């Protein structure tokens, strides 16, 4: 399931859609609207997209993930429009035979989505200013030191 929507994301429905008997692991990632962005108080987000290109790109990254990990099923839903603090903006659900693969695939999907899918985010700040964030720009450069061994324990 790949979807863009203006409606709240049914996270339970998405999770259930990827649960399969062949999968021993289901990972659900939720991106939510937080109240601070680089030290500035965020009041809301607005998302816009080029829907045909965005869904095509999401299908591409799902296909790529399926070549790298033994994905049993996966789904990605991204919100569009105006979102308030705490709202779920994106959900990625992945099932695989084992948890390490499911975690790795889910991380690849969300990281790649944020990098290449033409969905634009406007940050609304409490001082009345706004700032557009485009795919592939302002990406998080935080280094993750979690190893596959740590994930499997």
C-alpha cells in the first residue's frame, strides 16, 4: 500500500495490512509533528506534493527495498495538507521473516523517502515565519552507531 492522503493515517490498519504468516517481524515507523526544529518552536507543518511523481518514487523505493531485504509486505502512507503538533505525518510499515531485516528495510524506506520523494514541508514557527524544506535538503547528518549485532540482541 502506497498512499498520499489529507486524512489522518490509520496506523493500526496499515500495520495489519503488512502482517503475514511468513513474517516474524513487523516494524512500524511513525513520523510526527514535533514542537521544536533546530531550536525554533514549531506550531504546525504543511505538506505539498506532486502526487503522480511522489507515488511513483515511493513505488521505486519499495521495489529497491524488496531487492535488498526479504520483505513480506510493506506500506507507506504520507499526509498532505496542514498538520498540527502531534499529528502523524508519515507511516512506514514493513514485515520480514526476522526483526533485523525489518528494521533495516524500514529505515531505508523512510530515509530514502525523505531524500528523493517530491513531498515538500513548510515549517510554521511561533514567531509567524515559515520555511520550506525540500527533499534531499537539510537532511539529518547524525551518525547512527547501532550495529546489526545490537539490533539482533
